[in-house]
C-alpha cells in the first residue's frame, strides 16, 4: 500500500503542476450549471415545483455539474503520457506491484475530485444553494462524487492501457455524455417520457445522480443515498479488478 | 552489491512472437546468450533486428513466447519481481517524468525500491552528485538537455545498486561530448562491479566499452565473441592484409551492403 501512496503523491504533484489540465474540470461544470439554470429555471419556479423541495433549480442541477466535474478522467491522459514517454516502463521495470501502479493514480484522482467537488459545492452555497442533509450530507456529497471520479477514471485507464493512445482515450471519455443525458438530468425520473424513464432506470449514473440530489434537496433519505453508493462501490471494484488484470497482461 | 552467480545473464532458445491481423511475426527466433558477471556485454544489430525486444524480455517488460532466461541467477518468467530487484534499466528513450525535478524522480525511485524517505533522499543527493546534476537537481526535467536526461536516467537505474544494468542505446541522439560522458559513466559503473548489458548501433561505442559482444540479425545471433576475436576471425577468413574494423565485422555478419540497408529489414516494435 505504501507504494500506492508514493505513486499517488507523484500523480497529485503532476496534476498540481499542470493547472491547464485541472482548471477546465472546475470551470466547465460551473459553465453548464449557469447555462442550464439560465435556460430552465423559469420553467420550474421554486414556489410551485414540488421536486425542488423549496430550493431553486440550481440545487437540482448541481449533481449534474458534480458528475461532469468528476468525469474528465485526466489521470488516464497523464497515464498515456507516461506510456508514450517511457516512464511507465521505468515503473514496470521496478519491483512495484501492478496493483499499486493502478491504485496510485486512482487515489490521486479521488483526492483531486474531493478538492474540485468541495469547490463547486462551496460556490453553490455562496449562490444560495443549501445542503439540506447538513454537514454529514455535505461530506457524503463530496465522497460520492470522488468515488464516481475513481470509477470513471478507472474506465478510462483501461482504454489508455489497451490503446496506449491519447486520442482513443480522449474519445472514450465522451461516453460520459450519453450516460449523463440518459438520466433524470432536467426533471425527476417520474416526469420523463416512458422510453427515457426506462433508459434512465437502466443507467447506473441515474442512481448516483439521484443520491447526490437527495443529499442536496432533502434530509438524509438513506433509501435514495444507498443505491448511489452501491453503484460506485460495485463499479469501482469492477474497474479496479479490470485495471489490475490489464496491467498484469500489459506487454 | 548483492551476491550474484558468475553468470549475470543467460538465455536459451529465447523466442518472441507477436500476433496481429497480418499474421504472426517472430521478432526473436531462438536467441542463446551468456553474459558473465562483471562484463560489459555489447548487443549489436541493425534496426528491427530484435535487440530491444530481447532486452525487454530480459528486463521483464515483455512476456517470453518460448525459451528460458535467467538474470542474476533468477528465472525471468518464474519470478519477475525478484529480477526487478536485481536489475537497473535505462531504455532507448530516457524514461523520465518531465514534470518532476531530478531529485524528486530519484527519491521516488528509491522509495519504490523500498527505501525510507530519508534514505531515498540521501541516495538521490548522492546520485545527483555522481552524474554531475547537483545544480540542476531541483529543476524540472522538462528543462534538461538530452545529455542531462540520459545521465539522470542512468542515475535512476542505479538507485538500488543493481547487479546487472541494462542500457538500451544509451547514447542515441547525443552529441559527441555527452556521448563521451555517458561512456565514462558506464566504465565507472562497471568498475564498481556492476555487469552492463548494452545495446547500441554505434560500433565504435561497442569497440570502446565492451569486453564481449553479440550481433543479432533477423532475430538470431549471428556472431559472438570479444571485439578483437571477431576482427581476427574475419581477417583470417577473408585473408585480409589489414585489420578489419568492427564495422566490417558487422557488415559481414549481417550481410549489409550499400544494396541492403537497414531499411529493408522489417521493423518490429514492442
């Protein structure tokens, strides 16, 4: 485990020293938040829209921005740079466990996601969004977002290790957009058309989004929160196992 | 230095095949090698001959299709992690992280080899001094010249005092002064007791540095011996008046002429 921490520290330093790769993960989600609220807030006035639980539409949209911020997968692109530059082989030629090489980047991604999610939520608080589930809800919100970041970068790392191509890895990241839009992104699931409702129900991102939304709009409602955590735990375990498998077979 | 057997590197019938849409390509076709501990062993060959593929198998970076390899007395396929603890590796392109400083890179390498933070930092300082990068040690690697990167790469391969050091074309792309500096480093490392396995395309480099060498062509070893013995053998066989150069030995061994240049050889990359 100590090797994973050492490599995680190195990956964090790498991120810190490349602000041009990090800053868009903060500003683009905020941009979408502002645009989505600007376009739809008048349709859903807080006073007469029950699913807003007394808050503005920005509170309803905040989970989408958090998920977007956690789905850039920049760590996978840094991994491709390591592969192309030869540093990855340097690591593989050292007596480092293959799991530690994978975990190092995942740990760093989780830490970066905690920082960015905290920044976005704090900005939301400044602009009047409230976290109805209180301080514990705030922590759960940030942790769930960070765990989703680990899941998504785990997926992108598999693409990076298999293709060893920045272009292919970048393109694979775009898969998040259909996943994000096949969710109750603008309205709750029961207001979606039937085909969209079915698609959203089958989409695991829906449960993460609904858990995040529940933490923002309501007191702690565990039956909403638990499915979100279950999704990231199960998918996270799958991604970790696949990453280690691909690493061990890397030739 | 750890205790090593008298044989530092031993390969028998080493084969590497790559499967692809166009069929199977055999990059290495039954290589036998024996490198004694303490030697500087040169591994020569034209582009695409199988040099780097062989090195990557010996350094655990590439799976072995057939045959066996032992490095520092350890079976590469059976216990790759134990091999990694005993070898240092500096590959063709200096494998460095441009965002770290030289000191950070060496310290990290030490930590990955199990050193405490304090011991790793001390070792990093020692190595920076050794390769004359003390002043540049706290600068980011992306600002280093090619020669500085090569020296740092060498230093990173020495962090754990390996028994066997693999250098894959360590001077490719360097200016003559930097090349001489790397040669001095290789001599010094070897004098300290480390076996050096060196691939190169520069025959003068092999002549200057290597106790023995092997020439690989088309995935097979076509010559093996000391530089002098290979030259003597060619002079006697062709009944030459003057001593041939290692270039002549290389051209004779690989069948290269101006009509058959390296570009005719199928390139295989790992």
